[in-house]
């Protein structure tokens, strides 16, 4: 195939990050936005409708508000065009499964915009876990919070927690089997703007995700101007502990383990903190890496990293379980979720 031509659907705040990434990759693209001024401001040729744009393009990048994802993605797939769909792909696991079925029926490549899988520090810690450098994992944690706008299209689950409902199992190399969550609506606007989710894995490892827009942040948000953020993970194993701060671009590692000492005590035998040198990546770098992988999947027709089954259905099942857990105040087994 000659270079694929891409249709950017949605030219708002994150659409502009995609636009910069497309420029960086030197990929030919058109734009469509229901707000024509936003499409025109992209500087790309503007399509009059999604259908007209799809007629002239091989694939689409969907960066529209969450409730529009299913109808827009369905239009793209029914036109037989390959699809890059921003996170959260869908609001429920059932919707994600239906989109995955449709993509497979149509023979389309479909990739979900799971930003952190393409962040060099997350990719590095996953490689280290897979190589056994942490020993058996016992806990992972993610905090994605900060004082920022409460989005009109979603709450903390779909906007923030979804990143880590995907990333933590991806790093651990296993899917959780049980979920317990508390969700709160501290703004009283009818959405869960605070989410605390615990995951339990068959290996015995646990994970915790804290997400929301009503907790203090620490750093300026690279994506949302004027907002403050905290985007941190911890990965803890028998033989190493890691702390990654995505906003500060730090990756601190402590190698070592506890061992029996005197009087029944177990003592930590950990080396000093070590800075793992992994180059920083701004949002345009990361999105360019996501789109480069998408274009490679279009050319090779291979299932992309973060396809709809693992990148949309799997995290949506965890969030469905979190909603049920919070509603019924009990631990929910993933097998209860279709
Ligand atoms: N991966 C990440 O880290 C990340 C970061 C920010 C946003 N996002 C995701 O990107 C998506 C968009 O977020 P945003 O912050 O850019 O929102 P936004 O509101 O700033 O922009 C959305 C744009 O879509 C346009 N639009 C609305 N309905 C449309 C339709 N049916 N067809 C075409 N255009 C339409 C709007 O006019 C607007 O220009 C959301 O799904 C969000 O979750 C992902």
C-alpha cells in the first residue's frame, strides 16, 4: 500500500495533539469536526461529512467526546476503514465487544488510544517485569488525580481510571480476577468524579487505582492547560520496587528484598534508590508513537498493540465490575461481567 491517508475526526483539545503528531510523522490527512471552525483551524483539507472524508481516506482517527465513540466508530468500520479510537473506546464492555466483532467482520484494523502503553517509561517497566527483574509482583498502584475540569462527557472511571485499568494488568502480564471499588460524586453533578478501585489477580498480586479531578495534583498537566496533575504508578515485586512519575518524568528503582533477621523480624536489604534513565516523552511524542504503530498495523495488516479486544473490552470489563462493586458494595468477580 502507498502511504495511508488518514481522516482526523474531532479537532478539539486532544485532536490538536493528534494533529501535531500527524505533522511530525509527515502523514497525509484530512479533518472533520461537527464544529466546522475547529476543522478549518486544523489547516488540513476539511471534509463536508464523515462519509465524504472516509471516501477519500484509508483510515480514521476518532478524537470526539465519549458518547459519540460508538456511532462514529461504527460508521468508520461499516465503511471498511481502519480505525484508531481514542480512550475510553466505549462506555461499556458490551459496546466494546460489539465494536470488536464488527471490526473483525469487516477485516479492519482497530487500535485504541491507550497513551501510557506507548510511554517509554511504562514500556520499560513492563519489559523489566517480563524479564523477571522484579521477581513475583505483589502490588501495583496508580494515582491519576489533580484539580482539573470535570469533563462533561465522563467521570473519573472513563476519563482517568481507564488508563490504569488497562496499564496495570498490561504491566503485570495478567488480568485481574476480582474487583472492589468505591465511587463518589463529591461535586453532586451526577458523575463519579472520585474512584478508588482495588484489583486482585490470580497470582495473589493486588492493585489499586485512585482517580479523579477533586484531589490535589503536583505538576502542570501537559495535556490540559492550566490544570494540575498527578500521574504516578508503583510496581512492587519480591526483588525490586519502582516508582514512576509520568508528569515529572522520573523512574526510581530500588533493587533488593526483605530477608529474615533476628527475633523474627524481616529486614529490608535494598540498594539505594537508582534513577532509571529513560528519555522523557511529551504528549506529541507519545501520540506520534501510537499513530506510527497504527500506520504499521495498517500496512502489515497485523493486530496492533492495544486492539479492541485487549485495549477496549478488557479495561471496560474492569470498569463495569467497578460500577457493580460500588453499587452493590461487594467484591465482584470478573467472570460475572459478560
Ligand atoms: N489518550 C489521552 O491521554 C487523552 C487525553 C485527552 C482526551 N482524550 C480523549 O479524546 C477524546 C476527545 O477529547 P477532547 O479533550 O479533545 O474533547 P474536546 O471536547 O476538546 O474536543 C472534541 C471535538 O470533537 C468534536 N465533535 C463532537 N462530536 C463530533 C462528531 N460526532 N463528529 C465529529 N466531531 C465531533 C467537537 O466539536 C470538538 O471539537 C475523548 O474521548 C477523550 O477521552 C484522550
